[in-house]
């Protein structure tokens, strides 16, 4: 993986702004993945959240977040560090 290629500029630990086509692509695929999890499980505003019932959704979102963090690691210009 090339360390010189910047995909995101990190202004804080929670705010990474995409600055390249790769960064925007990663962001688009990430949002599409979250939407897919939302559609597959039929999440509704009418049902109260219970961890014992909704744990598969949380696991899939955690896996998605960790996967995209791993993909984008090394491509962030951390301005807050």
C-alpha cells in the first residue's frame, strides 16, 4: 500500500473528509453497505431497539466499519495529531 496517496484529510478522530476519487469511492461503498444492512433487516422506527433482538445488525455494522477503517488506514492526512 502506498503511503504517499492521501484519500482523506482527518480534522479530528471522527471527521475524515474525502479528498480524492478513492476516498469518495470508499465513502460511497460504505454508505451503500450501511443502507444494505438497513434494507436486509427491515429496520423500522415503530419497533423499539433491543440488543437481544437486533444484535445481528450491530455485528454487521461493526464488521463494515472495521473493514473500511482497515482499507483506508495509511491514506489519511491527520491534521489533528
